[in-house]
């Protein structure tokens, strides 16, 4: 049986970089993708905890006591930023985080601060919906961003834990080599998907769409963060047909009713794409995320 790319990468990283040493650093990740990247880069020298899981909308999380307890032990806080966690992370930081992980310190890493951010609003007005002043925060769905962030993460780990500098550098070297090989493979596959017209539920897949070159026709939401209405959906019927939309994309945590209704009226595939990885994902999970996503889009492109 053919092994998935994620399994191949996990084996490669594990065989090359295994170590009997116990975890030295604790990483508090707001989302599972950052915990997974921390495990890939930090290996057995770190222990990563994710505050959310793949079925949760990271916009809307409660600052529970259990999360406060976790962030109190953190040596590094690693989150998406761009106000994705604005409703809960500041409270956690205020109630539990140590001085070494506060904003502007080495132990405070916001992904959106280190990669090109899309959809930065030129006007901020509540009438336009739930806009993020810092731009679209879902930066992990462009694999090029993960390569950039792996470099920055490794740099932070070395600053926090200098005795293990050689270990982190070696892991980064192997990760980047294997990740570039994976990106080359994905790029050859997604070329034929360029221009594929899609409707999205929310702006969760902006970076994926930009990387692949899909054509985002419109959104099911009336405005960002504002749920679909009957009149809005009715108005999308003609749009879906005239634009020859091939798929209606939503995350596993988006409500399914709107996409299923539009699909039933138009025959367009309602597709639930992966958004992130498992909470305690093993090495190679991020590669599997992109593998699975591309495979699903290839199936839509191929048609029935």
C-alpha cells in the first residue's frame, strides 16, 4: 500500500532526529496547527499543548480555568494573531501568563506578524461585518507560510533554550528539506486546479485559495461573521449557475445547512475541507492536511 506523504515525512524526521532526552520546553499553541508545527520543529525537546481542537471555531473560545493553568506553565505562546484570538487570548495572558511570554518578548509568537497577510481592511466599520483589523488570520493554509514560520519558531526556541541550539538547527534543516520536497509535489498537482470556481462559507480558506489559484466567487455569509440569510442564499442561486461554481467549501465547524441547501438547488458539490489537524497530531500531520485537501479538490475538478 502506498504511504501518505505525511507518513513518509514523519518517518524521515523521526529516524533522523530521534533523541532520548525528555521535553524541556512547554509550548502553548492557540490552534492545533501551531502545536503540530512546534512538534515538527522542536521534537522531543518540547511539549506542545493546543488550546483548541479541529472541530472548534478558534474565533469563539472561552478562557477556561484549564487553559489558564496551561498557559501559566508555557515557555512559548504560539498563536495565529491578527485578532483571531482577541476574544479570549488576552484574558488568558492577563490571568496566567508569565513575563517571558508576554507581547514583545521572545516567548510570544504570533504567526501573522511574520508572513504576508491578505485582506487587510482599508476601512473598519461594524456594518461591514466582523473584520479583522490586522487582516485575514488563517495564514496556516498556505504551506509557504509554514516554511517561514518554521524558521522563526526555531529561532525562538534557540533563544529560549540555547543549550539545545544544535538540536533545533538540525531539526529545522531536515524539516525544511522535506517540506520543500512536499511543496514541489503539491505544486505540480494544484496547477490544474487554478481557476476552479468555488463559493466559501467563511473566509477561512483565503490563503489556500490564493496559493492554489482557485477562483472565489462569493461567500455564503452575508458579510464576515454574519450568518447566511434566506434572501442572500436565494440570490446566490443564479450566481452559482452563471459562474459554473464547482464546489461550496466549508470547514468542519461551520454550520452545514446553508451549503447543503445551495447544493440541493444547484447540484454543486458541498465540500467539507480539512481546516486544521488533530489536537495531539503526530509528526507529518501538517503534510497530510495538504495532501487530503488537494485530493478532495482534485476529485471535484475531475467531476462525477
